[in-house]
C-alpha cells in the first residue's frame, strides 16, 4: 500500500524546546571561546611538532576510554591527509594496537598494571626524536599522564589534551610540554573541543612545516 506524505504541518517549536537548544549552545560557547583564547599555546605546540616532524620524528598518540578513538583519528589525519597536496606525516595510535595486552595477557605489560599501558608501549616504540600526544576527557585519568611522563623522560616532545572546566591544573599540566584544556566538565563538549583542537594542530603543523624548507633526509614524507 503506497504511503502518502502527511499534509499535517510540523508542530511549532515550543518555548521549552527552544530553551533547551539555547542551553545546548551555551554549554559549548565558553569552551569554544576558551580554546580560541589559547591561540598562542596552540601555535607553539604546532610549531614544536613541525620541527620534530621536519627532523624525521613520528607522532605517538594515545587516549583513555573513549579518547582512544580520538587517538586513532589524530593518527589517521597525519598519516592520510584528506587535503590534496598535504604530505603524510608519520603517526601511530597506541590505542589501536593489540600489544596493549602485555605479558600473560595482562594489560600494561610487566606486573599487569593497567596504569602502565601507554608508558609500557612508549618505552618500546618511541625514539627520543618523536612526539607523544596524550588525550584524556578529564584530569582523573592515570594511564595517559603516566605515558606522557615516560615520554618526557625519554626525551620526546609531549602534548596533552585534557578537560575539566578550564582549570588547567590537571595531571596533564604536570607532565606535558604543551597542554590544551577543553574548558568544560561535560564529556560531550570536551570531546567536541578536542576534535577542533587536534584539527587545528594538524593544520598549523603543515603551515610551520612548509616554512622550515626541505625536510631532513629520512624525514616523514
């Protein structure tokens, strides 16, 4: 039996619904403006990353929980740029790797300490010329800061993306060279700000990379 389109006009947006939409945008406004206010910090991080890429370093990305998907997204952005003419830059997401299961099948390798899951991999994957980007939705995560701290000890450039109402005093700030904070306690908003932040990093890394001239022999292509 054919279905005919309804001739009934859509119901009008009620004041309650309109208020909910306005509130949804308002929850994002502060975090978005705070990120825009971090322009100098973002530029410094991108410039430092470009210098490492220029010398042949690779980007190692990791994130806890749902931020693991962001880590994969970042690695893909750098390895397979969607904009024609942009070069691929070496990047790997630890969250994608089955070797996160350590000895005897326990996550975190020796001792089975889950908080060591990223630090364990950084020790085995990283070179001193590399970069580590750790992503966490809040400042209660342990594994990401520990991974960043280990990376710093090995000489890597470290970048943290974290969240938490813009306090900027999370554990990421204690262990990373560059810290970008999504100024919200709402996990969904933090996720959205992080996506914007790492897209900005990707774009600006290419800007600075191009200004550095021909890359070093053996550098990412």
